[in-house]
C-alpha cells in the first residue's frame, strides 16, 4: 500500500479530482470536484431546502441568462459546463457582485446559499482560485473582454458613440520591488497598481480596460486599450471621438493613435508657459465670440518632434484683454470647437461617476502584481458589473444611484429566504423583501417572462432546472 500509484486521478473522466474548500473560517477540506460528485452535492443541497441570508444574489441569475454569462465562462476556462472550472469562475463573478475583498479564510460565505448560486456545494479556497486564474493568460482575459463587450453592445448597454479613457490608480502593498508613483503633489510616492479604463460616456458603462504595474505609463497602455475598444466597436474611421486627459498629451501617443487606430482624439493641453504664450499670441480676429465672456479659435499645431499637423482648439474666457483666461485642447481632426469643448469634453467626467458607483466590484484594491491573475480577476468583475447594470435597470430609478456596496448590502445580503426544488423548477422564496411590487413585476412567473424574451429559462449550471421567485 505504500507504493499505491493512485492512477485513478488521471482518468479521462476526471474521477478522483479533488479541490481545497473553505468549510468554515478555520476549517479547510478537500472535496471531490469531478462532474458526478458536484452534481450529487448540488442536488443534495436542493433536497435539503437550504435557507440563508444571501438569497438576494439569486436576482442576478436571470441577468446571467440574459447576458450569456455561462457561455462566456465556459469559453474562457476551455472546459464544458459539467466541470468545476466554469463554476469556480462564477464564484469569482458573484464574489465581485458582493464587493467582498480579502482572504477567504477571514470571511465565510458558505452555508448562506452562496455556493449553490455558483452551481457548487462548497466554497473554493484562495489556493484553488489562484490555480484557476494562474492557468490563463492576459491574452485570454482580453479575448473575454472583447466577447463581453460585443455582447453588451448588441444588448444595448452602450451606444459606442463617444468614449473616454482614464487611468485609475490604487495603492499596492506588494512586497515586490516596484516603481513608486506620487498620487498628489506634497504626498509621498507609493507602490501603485494601475487600471486604464475605456468608458462609453453616454451610458457611463465600461467598454474595456488594460492593467499594469506603476512602471507602465499612459503612453504605453493607451494604444493597446484603444485597439481592444476597436475590436469591440468596429467604428468607421474618424467618426468616433475619444476624450482623454492631460496625461495623454504626448507626441508618440497621439501619433500612434492617428496611425494605428480608427479613433479621433481630443486631449486637454497642459498648463505650460510656452503654450499659454502661444495662445495669447493668436490674433484677436481669429477668435469667434460665442456668448458673453466666451470665445473660441482653431489654429494648426505641430509638436517639436515633427508629429502633426493637428488642431489646437482654444477657449478664451473674459471680456478684457488683461483678464483673459486661455485653455487649449488638441484635436487630431478638424472639428467644430463649440461642440467639442462645451458638449463633448464635459462628458468625460462620467468616468468619475462610474468609479464612484462600481469600483468596489473589482477595481478598488490592487491585489496581486501577477498580471495574468489580475487581468482574469478584473475581467470576471467586468461581467459582474454588466449583470448588475441590467439589474439596476429593472429596479428603477431608486436603485440607479446606489453604488455597488449599497446594492450588495441592501439587496444581495439584505434579504432572507430559502431555495427549494419543485419538480423541474427552483423556487426562491423572499421574506419581507424591499420594494416587493417592483420585484414581483419582474421576477414572479420568471420562466414565462424569459421565454417571451426568447431566452431559455433553464439554468445550465444548475442542471437545467428553471428558476422562479415567490414573495412572502
């Protein structure tokens, strides 16, 4: 027996596969994770009529069906739906929806119906999740972003007519040697992880993102970010405007965007003495008064390195020459400066609205510096943000302004109930749910509502069972 080879672990049907699970905050167990054992465990949980305090999370299941989350996860993991890998990925998506952070051993989500919503009968540990994410590359995460973005575009989540790009920086406590980044003047430089977002400004929804350590500059990250956006949106050349910030005002970056992407770029010029002197030197007759105290001009602009010529859009505030205040914006194409400066560019601040609402889903903390793991984790959080956006639209204007943490605490964690199997349907019962009339309108008789939308009401990670809701 000392030399038993345990060859059953290498059978093609994966019998004998085990995974480390978080049974309680302190107790770890190894559970069988082959397809047969998972199905047996899930069906046993359903037969036990489980109850818990995370029953509100089941409101996301219909949104997953509408979005096509399961196909996305099976495609990313490269495994069929019966296997454990897509279910572990769904665990990550639902953890992002709950805005949970930190090590899993310090917080216990099982025994509250959380594991059942993932199509599992256990909660995977940090080590198991790390192995899942570590098995995939950055390129695979970017491919998942492209597929998700196309699905969202087809579903009407964003029109893709006006984009904004912005770097989002969070402090990192990694022990690795990293370049330090200063967040504000007068503060010490710290280790930083960076995420570069591309956002649709009309809907305040993210299109895609890129990531990197503090050593990666905006000039290095932006070309790849815009190529991802181009794969998702397929824009007609020079018809889609991208709004940037002052960090993007560099000759190599602007030249690369013009040469290699179909986008136009609008970038605010930095506050430099030479540039301000150049704007003050523009003749008075070149300015067109728009309204009291506001005039605009458009003049050619070329970088010293030779890149260009581009167009410098100038706005002048004030009525007297001694009180003039100038602000410049570089445009890669000739466009109406009033439209660009007074209507288009102010929409760039929808990036801040998005971060205030949704950054705690998966972009409020740095996590590991291993980029393939971080890319995978944040891309799965992008799926969670998409289904939460769908849910907000159904809950009405009251929930539209709730940030992700408030939504998780009030809805996903704030409702108690139970889940039981009734023939071919899972019946989720809510007790004393808030805004019950709104929830009844969208979730009672759910299979019929989904079929009317040409959506298969069977939940694939719950073995083809349908889902319905009851309110008590």
